[in-house]
């Protein structure tokens, strides 16, 4: 495994989690004009007081999406990994005892599993919600960092796809969330291998060896990025991406959520802080998008000679657990 790959995987884990924390204070504001008015020219990252109307959290902590990743991250660094039915029980226990605001998929698992005394994997699987939201693709950077292997210049992409699929299926059923997670993984692998986000999207958009639905995600992300590539000033560029993202969808619903995230990551692939600021000001479910945006851009900025780290302005305000060293240490190939 090359030093560059290790640096990019580490950057992705750190960058994805930090982006969620930094974005949390503007989460779930769907009226873009209202968001702009309330931010009022300030830095939207860690905006104080928070302008998110759905829950109250300490500034510097995770959104419900980042919180929902914690039982997965914990599993990825233990011997049980994604073993069933233990992984379902782990998620259930987290959902039952956390004080975090539960997303739909976690709430559904908790409600359907009753007292949690289920025995078989089939019983647990019957409690998983049919769902087409962003909860799946946000898991990609972390699952990939744990299982990534490089043998004779070949990445274990098929194994990674399987591991991502298993992690998505813990809380979500449905082809759409699996496809969105698969294209997110393919983009992630390409970036870790050294291509930029925009280069990977361009390659995948014409790659006939992958599923047509995956290619469509890549093409759509490129189209969003192209339409948003207007304006000379940061404010003009923000207006452009806001309009195009609104057309694609501001919520956590697929396919919009993954396509907008990939588009933002490609547009701002060389500027981590600007990428997550722009994503925050798009509004809507900006936290789910921020995890993928932050992971991809951070990985893109790392190299063999550059071990990327979270910018001090963000790191100093963050109070979340850092998983990058622990997660990479659990990967026997690193």
C-alpha cells in the first residue's frame, strides 16, 4: 500500500466527519433565502447561534447523520465488524440509549425491533426500513477506509462494494440507496488512487463496465457542476449552485442528494473549506452531503508528500471523536 493511499484514506475519514460537525448549525434550512438572511454574511460553519430549527446540539458536535455513523465506526474497529445479527443489535442498542435525534431509518429499526430480543438475522432484517435517503452513501468513506486493499495495483473494488452494500443494508432496504452508495464508492476509490473528483466522474460517466444507473449518477453530477460553473465572485457562484441544486433536490432524498454532493466535491475539489461552506449555504439536508463532500475533497488534497489534516479553524471548534487513526489501524492491509 502506498503512502499516498494511506494519506488519502486518513484524510477522507477526518474530512468527512469534520465537515458534518462544521455544517451542523445550518442543518435542514430548506428556504435558501431564509438561510442567507440568517447567516447574514457570517461564516456559515459553526454559525452561532445555530439556525437549524429541528434540533438543538452543542456547537462542534455531530448532526444526526454523524451520530448515526458512530455504531458503524465502533463496529469497524472491533472483531465483530459487520457480522450479523450482531451489527443489528449494536445499532438497536445505540438507537435505544442515545440522546441524539434519530433519523427515520434508525427510528424505524428501534420501533420495529420492539424489545430488541430478536434472534435470527432474518428477524432483524424484517425490521429494516424501505428507504431512499442519504443514510447509505455517507457510510462509504469509512467502510472503504477499513477494508481498502491494493494488490499488484488492483484495488479490491468488488469486495468494497460488497462491504458497503452490507453496511447500507443494516438500516435501509432498496435498490436506489444501494446504487447511490455504489457510485459514491467508485468515485471515492478513484480519488484515493490519485485522480481528481472531476476526472473520476468523467471516466465513470462513460464506463460501460458499471451499471447504467451508476453512470447516470456520474453524468447528472457532471451536468449539475457544469450548469453551476458560472459567475465570477464567490457570491455569484453560490447563487448558481444554489439554483441548480434546488432543481436536483435539497433534501436527503435520492437521487438528488448524492448527485449534488458529487457535483460540489468536483467543483471545489481543491479547496476543502470552500467546498463545505458552499455546500452548507445550498441548504436543505446539507449535513448528509457534507460527509461525502468533505471526505472526497480532503482525500483529493492528500498526497504522498502531504498528510492532509483538518484546518485549524475547524479543528479548534470541533468536539467529536476522531476516528481516522483508529480506523486505519484496524485495516490489516495498511
